[in-house]
C-alpha cells in the first residue's frame, strides 16, 4: 500500500487515460470505492476480480479501523428470531451461503470460533426460539447439560438445556476486510489509506470523481461504502439517505486462560473467544455517561460464567456507531438524480458483506450507469 498519498493519487490519475481507454473499450467503468471496511472491501474485491479498475480510499491510517474494526463478528442467525424481521432474516440466510464461496476463493477465513450455544431466560423461550429457527431451515438442535459441559467445560453453571448451532461461527471482521483488500490488490486494485474524501466532484448531474486533501481522484463510478460518512457526502448534493446511527458497544477482555471454545449467547450476554486470545462481548449502548459502569458490570457478569482461574480483566470498551437503514433492509442502489454515484449501507455488515459485494458488482458492471 502507498504511504505517500499525493504520489499515490498521481500514480492513480496519470496512467488512467490509457486505463480508461482500455476500460471503455471493454465497457468496464473505473470505480472509486469510498471506505475500506468490510462492505467496501467486498465490493472492491468482486469488481477487481471481474477486471474493473478499482481504487479504494480509506480515511483512517489503516483499513477496517472504524465500524468494521469494532464489530462483534457473529456470522449466523443464532442471536435473533426469524419473526423479528422476516425479510431481513431471509436475506441473511442467502448471504450466509456466500461464505462457502468466499472460502473457496480466499482460503480459510480468520475464524475465531465455530459453533454457538444459545439459551434464553427460560427453557420455554429457548424451545420457542429453536422451533422458529428450525422452521426457517436453520440447522440447530437442543442439547442437555451433559453435552453443554462437553462443549464448554469452563462454564461454572451450565443451563439444563440450550440450543447448539453448529454452523454459526465468529470471524475477525478487520482481518477479513484486510484479506479481501489484499486479494483485490492482487487483481490490480489500488488501496490508499489516510485518504479522506472531502467532497464529490460533479459536472452537471454526473459524478466524475472525488476530492481529497491530496487531490482529485477521477472515476466513472463512485461507490459510497463509508457507513454514516455516506450521509455527509450525499447531503452535499442536497440528498438525504434513509439511514441512521445505531450505537452498540464492543468489550475486549484479557484472560489468563481462555475459558470459552464457541460463541455463547446466554444470561443476556454475548461472548466469544478472540482469535488472538482473550474474550469479546457485545452490549447495548448505555450512553457515554454509562460506559464506565457497563465495563465494570460486564466484567463481573462475564467472569461469573467461568471458573475463577480464568482471571479476566477488561482490556477495552468501545462504542461503535453502526449505520442502519430505516427499512431494516440493505441500501444498495445508484442514487437517483446523479449519474455514476452508487450507495451501499447494510446491517449486519459482516454477514451481508459477501452478498452485498457480489450484487453491487453486478449492478455496476451491468451498465446501469448511463
């Protein structure tokens, strides 16, 4: 990756006359992807492997340091009910099938844990959840206390019954984004870090590129995959995207011995092992004033699940401001009224990223731009 952003933009722009001529001859647009998180990385990889010239611009000094870097990374449906949002649940099931193809193309993914144990506040609620999941075609089963002890011997007081979801897994989102962008670079894509997009370049109703602190990067298509940053850029054009912020919290714990083998959703806690050691937990955002207390209470609650010998300590607690669409379904479209501007926002981004990348790639290469 380039360290001198101005030199990198010059390197991207000057040869582009020849590259654009070749791309036009093949009817392939040059695409600038704004945002190097999991969604942007997936789109860039899908486009690059199809032969499109791609430049990814990431405002942070390293990729996947924003929403993606603070995502929990549960890949599966075990932490929610199909009835909560049937259309969204069905879409996630479609997206999950994409991970097998991703593994075939990229090799083993950065998986931290395979399989999940889930139990709710009562056995009746747990069985109701199991019935809903199975009716939706999800591979899950009920397991008793002895099987739970086999799966998670570190639990002090395992429940009498839980759901075992063998196909759910935890992936490290930042590592997956890095893998996707490295693969995109292998296909010829350029990735520029510490390169914030300040504005969109417009001629009439046509988007012609983006403006950064280091210069202008021309493009045939600009993809906004930069979470809530997409809203700021769209508003410069007098547009408002149907998205909003939904904060959540990611906690990281150090442990003398990692006491957990799988994903766990129980006792109102979501906990998983980290690929590099320790534990991660996801929680609702209590407001900035409540963060310190959340850290203390979460440490106590998570530690109470395991034998005292695990010696947990809180490493970090971070609020992340996730982008969500008002409909609950992904936003994936060319922005009406402007040629060459494509917007994509999705939650849960890690689960949907492979599917969003594939479908966005098809939209762009089908020539839906005028």
